[in-house]
């Protein structure tokens, strides 16, 4: 039963008027407590994040602790924290939006064991404010009363520790209720968290800074500056009404001229002012800054000024501008500062080299404000060394990084025994992976995948680890990237660059020399030295036997002819052997139903001045498949290993089968070209797509695969303890278990998998490593966080590509620029137009056949289009435009048309690409011819041939097995899915265009 209360609020408008607002306030007998000890979880409706069940007590900070020590409360080691609604609202009202958002993010973060309790809506926790009671005392009393209720609600089974900085509250409530303890925050850290050194040092630093300010105030009789009045004079003046207290708010558009003091406390009621107080000029501001709690003295009314709208420097500029000021408003000058706004500052520390060069007395720290209206300052501190982030390794010309002797003893050294090389895009700096292949003495082959050992440099729960966990992934935009790890690691010490020693985590298989069957596998930490840092195009040339590309490979430039030829043949053999192995590995997956999916990936080509030179769709190369297949193999075997060792807390990646109704458009489009697409399983779908080839138009197969991609749901990370084993299957890759292991520089999921793998293969440090692993509950929350960040990264990448596509065409004349005319393919029919794909630029968009004026498109004998009155008639696979004069033109699915590309600007939204059909005939140009010739399918003919040979061998050798009766097991289709899950997948498909960025 709800109880109705009324809350009276006095709010001040922008014009300075006071409004009395009465709000209805409803109290409930039960609100979510989010405690695992709740005796009535159904009544409390605890369906959100719960507190951890392995804590010894719950901690409740009061409003002052939340304001002053929020940085410490963010430490992940502090668990079982209950933030009261009263404290959170105080932060919102007194600390501003930035601090409040920081608190909200902390509560939302699943990695932190903290919850929000709505005590002001709980019937037995809510306390009305008594007459004459200060706001601060009421807040502390409300939080303590809620703490007592929470303790009894949990049936007195969990002690409550309320931390506060109010000494009177500690004396009053400290021993009032058994099981509820009230102590200071410093005593709490000293007694409950003695090993949390960083938090205790930060707390001491905050307390020391507070004491220093208090001592300085006492020594100067309350004057922080010589121009300010003593503290006792200020307090007496406020009490008598001579001075007015408020918060200084600087006008960011006229920061040097205008500031306003928003009245605060008793001054708001007693001053009788109808508006804020204007502080005009820097002199009247008297060295106060934005956010300070200041004391103001009003000027005589004949000196009051009005607000102006012109941007000017001084009074003379105001008058010269001719812009009349508004009506005069209360104007004053600052005579004292009660509280400095230290919260808006962020500390910037000098480097280690700077501190060492300046000596031990280098204690001056530059403090930069978040708000640009606040000036930079330098402060003194005794903890410059302590506060610096000392987790980064050093690699400078004067102090180069070297392999340590300890690591040489513990790792397998491959520097002299293996030819290791990497293949990446041009200009790649964050090289995660390298490959090797060699012939063993036994005649067998050894295939190696070597991955950067990021976990050696990033310790669990370190500052770098926490930040990487928060980012979860590297964001790749069209012209830049935002790294998950610092550049010292991502582009240097962790990157497997050529010619330097690096730590790696390796997976190496022993293969039969002819059938490539896996005999055994080895996992472990290694030391490698990559011999070549190749880019894809160079590797493809070597694979094709074109050795002229050798001049573009830096490692060959300084070699004599004999050595160059020998090493060139060695490298070409290795690339060829890797490709041969990859073909056979891929053939096995193809036999199980692995899919070839199609996405549009566009590379922005920039000139030396960072201007957009061209948009180039990514061209598929067989060497892409080679590298990808080796990575998939490593991910698959690592997934099996970590699942065997940690069946309930391993991080894997699942790709559920799509719903059959999502394939309806694909089937209808294929039917229009005479193809039949069987979607009952991934195997039948893959075979159908392979057979849906138009020899006269390779774009058709690309579009069909793109439609199949759109029908898929996204692959997701999950914890093995939260799913049944039959749900581990990866539909697209046709693997029973899969994870991500090969890119720890740019994916946090891979860092987690590396730690799991090291714990799985370790012998001496197993218990120590297991302590750093996530529990099933924590891993499930982490997977949810990573999935969200990956979705955001994909969306950002898509928006970045669309932005650069608009920038490329924006400065071009669509009527005269040749690049603005291109060939387009119709891939979907709509009621008032068609959807087009522009292969040359990788653009997908709509082209309208009926404009806003009601005119429809008409094409003459030469194919040129114009707008005429008429109507449209849509059919299943075509659309017909008929004019009132009887002229008609029909557009079919997969028809090629000539398209004009332009940019449509908007004042309210971002610019968009506009496509206009200017002819119903294909547009051919040298670029188009070249593109069609290079539009090869991702699956090469040789791979298909190997696939067929493997299938025939399996049919000849394997024993016939019984046909599985259930369709669910046969086709790996979903069964018994709820309507809610179906709607969630539809929502994901609506929010994310997976065709442009589909991640396996």
C-alpha cells in the first residue's frame, strides 16, 4: 500500500524568481534491497545486480564521504557498498553533473560490488526533515536510519558499517544499535582494509590537504588571499545580512567579463533578491574561480549593471558595440571565499625522467581543471612518486627493454630455431600475431601461432588492467584508432615487430606431412624474434610466385644477392606451406557447414595532408584466408583447453543459429535469379550459397552472402558456467567450442583467455593464477560488458565510415564530377524505391523512385531518367514506374543501374549519402571493369576442390552412422525459444547493421 506525502521545493528560475513547487512523494513498504540475504526476494523484486555473498559486512558511506572519497570508493577491492539515495542526490545537487555521472557509472559497472538503495521511497526508512534542522544533519540522520532498517531487514545476519566524517554523528550513533557501527572513513580503511595501501595513502593525502588548508586559514586569520576579509568577519556579515553567500558561476561565453553568484543557504531567503548577483569583470571576482563558494557584497544600486549579449573585452567595448544591455540587475563584488572548488581539477604528473632530473625536491605538480573556465595551478605534494603510475615498462634509446634472464629460463626460446613472421595490413602497428611452419626431424610438420604475451605486462587488477577492462576493445575508425592499451605496450613492447625480441604465448601443432592431421599440440610461453613484418599484398605476391615484390619488404634491402635469394625461397616456401595447411583445415570445417559471410569493408585512403584521396573497398586475397584459418584453429584449440580445465568459468564465444523467418528475404531474392537457398542448417546454407553463382555477375553471390549475414545474430562472449554445453556451438564457424585468444592487444576478452590458458597449463603457480580468475558470476557480468562495448565499437566504426564517405563526396560537384557517377546494383525492393549497393565505394543506400512532389521516375530509350507524373506498382521481385502518358520502366532485383552520388545536408542531423538513379542501364568505366575482374569470392576454387576431395575420402573411409532423429540435433536449430528472446534479436538487428561489420 502506497503512502502519499508532499514535499515542498523552493526553486529559483533563470530570471531569479523563486517558485514554490509541491510534489507528491509516495512511500512503498518494499523497494529492491539487492541483498542475497533478503528474506523476501520476490517482495523486494531483486531482479538487478546483487551484492556479493562472500563479504563480512556491508559498508554504507554518508553523503560527505561519497563527495570527498569517491575515488577511493571506486577501488574494486572495496566490496559490499550500499549507496543511499540521500547521499547520491546530495552529490548531484552539490557536486554537479560530472561528479554525479561518475557515481552513476560506478553503480552501473557490474565489476564493482555496490548497489543503490532508494531509502527515501522506503516507508520505514524515510524521515521528514524537522523544523530548524540543518540539511546536513537531516541527511546524516536519514542515512543512519536506513542503515538500521537494512540491518534488521537482513535479519541481523550481516553487520553494517556506516562511515562518516561527522564526529557528532559518530558519538551519537556509534553505540546506539547493536550490529550497526558508525566510524570515520580513515578508521574504516585502517581496520578493515589494512592491506589496501593505495587507498589508505590516498585517504591520508586528502586529509592532509584538508588540514593544510585549515592551518593556513588559521594562520592568516581566515584570509586565503590578502584581499579577502577574515573568516569571522565574513560569517558575521552573512548572519547580519550585510554579505551574501553563494556559488560562483562563470559565463563560459564571456568568461573574462561576466560571472553570477547563485544564492545559497540562508542568503537565498533573507536577501530579498529576485535574481542572481552579477559579478562584472575580473577585478570584482577577486581571484575566485568557477564553482567556489563565495561571499559577496552588493554595490550601490546606481552601480548595478545589466547583462549584455555582445562579446566584448571591457566596458568601453560594451558601449562601442551598440548592443543595448538588459535591465540592471543586482551587482556585487567578491569579498571572501568560503570553499575552493578543488573537485574540478585533475592532476597531471611529470614523467619519471623529469622527476629524477629535478631531484628529490621536485614536488610541484601541475593541476589542470576539467572545466576550461578554471585556470591551471601548481600545488605542492609529498607523494609525487607514490601517485605516479609506475606499471609501464621503459623502452627508450638510453634504456632499451631487454629479455630478462628469469624469463629466458622459464620460456621456450624460438629465436634461433623457428622462422617466425607476421602478415598484417599496411601500416599496422599493433601486431598481435605471428606464424611459423617448419619440418621436424621426424618428417612431420610443425605449425605455430604466436600471440603477443600481453598478460606479462598487464597484471590482474592493476591500473592498466582496470582501464583496459573498462574500454574492453580498441576502436578502429576510418582514419585513426583508439587503443585499449597504452601505446608503449600496444605499438611497441607487446607488438610482435620485426627484428626485435618479444614475449609470446604460442600454440604449436605437430602435423602429418601429407594429410596434415594433428598429432599433438603444445601450449606455452615463448620468446620469439619475428624475421619479417609482411603486409597482405606482399605475402600474396610471394604466394603467387612474383618475387619482384621483394623490394617493398624492408628486411631484404640490405642483403647480398645470394643471401636474399635463399631467404626469399625459405619465406615463399613457408607462406605456401601455411596456405596449403589452411586449405585443408578449412576444408574440414566446410564439411561441417562453415559459412562464408560477406561484409562491406571500406578503406579510407588519405594523402600526406590527411585529406581523403579515395575510398577503396577491401579486396579479398587468399592470404587473408590463410591467416584467418590459422587464427581460427588456435582459438578453437585454446577454447577446448580452457574449458577442460575450467568447465564452469571459461570465457568462450557462441554464435546461435538464426531463426528461419529471418532468411525469407534471402530465399526470395535468390529465387528471383533461379537459385534455391536451403536454410535448414549451416551445412545446407553454405552449399546453397556456393551454388548460387551467376557466371555473368559475381556481385549476385556477394549480395546473397550479405543478406545471409544480415539474417545472422551477433556472436557473443559467455561464461561456460551460465550455459549448457550444447549451447556452446558456433553456427558460422561450424565449431563446437570457440573463443578469442589471438588479439590480446586490442580485445580484453583475449587477455582473460590468456590468463585462463596460463592457469590451465601452469604447474608451479596454479593456485596463485587461479586466485586471479573470475568466478562464473563475475565472468558473466564481464562478458555482458564486453559485448556491449563491442557493439558500440562496431557502431562507431560504421558511423565513421559513413562520415568519411560523406566527406569524400561533399566537395565534389555531382553534376560534373566523374567520381560521383557509378554503377549500382538493386538488392531490395521497397514500396517507393529500391535499395542499392555501390560496389566501387562499398555504399549501401536507398534510391527513391517517387519524389516528394509525387512524381515518378521515367526512363527514355537512351536510358536517361526524368521525373513525371505517374504511379508505382510493387511486385515481389520488381517494381514498375508508369507515367500518366503510358510510359513505363521496370526495375528488377540485381539489375545494374547508373547512380549519381551526392551528399544531403541537414541542419538537425548528420549529413547522409544520397543516391539517385539517372539511368536504368549499367554504368561501365575502367574502374568498374577492374573491380568486376577482382570481385573474387572469399572461397577460392582451390579450397572448393580440396573440400570435395576431403568429403570423398571421408565417405570412403568413415563408417556409416545412424541418422539423428531430432531436427534440433541434426540442424542445430533453436528450439523452444521464448518470444522475448525473439524480440531481443529483432531489436539487435534493428540497432546494428551487421552486414558492414560482422565479427566471428
